[in-house]
């Protein structure tokens, strides 16, 4: 049992609930909607699997390009270091 409420000047209306009652039921439409949802889910799963395969393929290619880029950078760094060492030896030889 609720305790009695104090009287107020401002009255707040409480929201009423909404209850929808359909006027008729179409069994055929309900069955078609159910089948449509089922096939949409299957299509989404197939599409999702294809997306995952494409994503994996893309990641593998990106990894290959990244590895190749790293090896090229290492090679160019070694070449640059060799050139610097060679120039240092030549400059030392010319100075002495």
C-alpha cells in the first residue's frame, strides 16, 4: 500500500502506455517475412565470409609490401653507411 501523497499545486500527468492491437493477421505475409529474414541472414553470413577472406588477402599483401619496404630501407641504409665510411677513409688518406 502506498503512503498518501501531499497535495500539490502543480499536477503532473503520468504517461499512458501504448498497446497496439492489429486488426487482422496475414499468415502468408508473416511466413514470407520470416523466410526473407532467414535468407537475408544467410546472405549476410556469406557476404561476411567473403569480406573476411578479402580482408585477410589484403592484410597478407600489405604485410608482403611492408616486409619488402623494410628490406629495401635496410639495404639503402647499409649502402649509405658504406659510402660514408669510404668517404671518411678517402678524406683521411688525402689529409695525411
